């Protein structure tokens, strides 16, 4: 078994947040999203208004976005979509975080509702797709 095979069989490892390749089921996706939102909320709760928010943010926010892209791309792959759809989900998330406060925020909320249904509720594609074999293979 190669290292990639091991990472795809154990979705709750660091590989969930560090690689956009492969597929994940709904459960690890939801766990990953909860972890990402909790980490973002905690960072902003502690950092906003502190002198170190901006310099640390230059490292934190790109790392957080990369981890979010990895989790989203894997779930999108399981649904048979390109990982590039993650960009639209993250833009929508940006418009509603910490709360939607404009018409653009309402549009972002629609995107997030679509993503919640598409990625959190619906099953992945049966059989192999261009992103790899099914999760039970």
C-alpha cells in the first residue's frame, strides 16, 4: 500500500487538510468543515484587535484557505465535480462570515446553502470517476 492509499483510507488524518487529491465521504467532510470554522472563529476571537493579528494573519489566513480548499475539493471530487468549485464556495463563505449583512451577503448565503445540500447531504458518485475509485473500493 502506498502512502497515498493509506491517506485515502484514513480520512480523519492530516491528509484531509493537506492534500486536495482524492475523494471523501460526507462524514469526514462535515468534520473537516466544523474543525475549519472552529479554528477560524477561535483565531479571530483571540486575534482581532491585537497588535499581532496582521502579521500572524499573513500566515494563518492563506494556510486556512489552503486547508479549506483541500477539504472542499475532496468532497467535490466525490460528487464528480472539479475542485475549482471550491473557489465559489469560499467566496460565498467570505461574504457571509461572520454574518450576511448586504445583498451580496444574501447571495453568498444562497451559495453556502447550495454547498451544504450538495456536499453535506447528497451521496457521492457510485463507482470510479475521474478523481479516483469509490470510497469503499
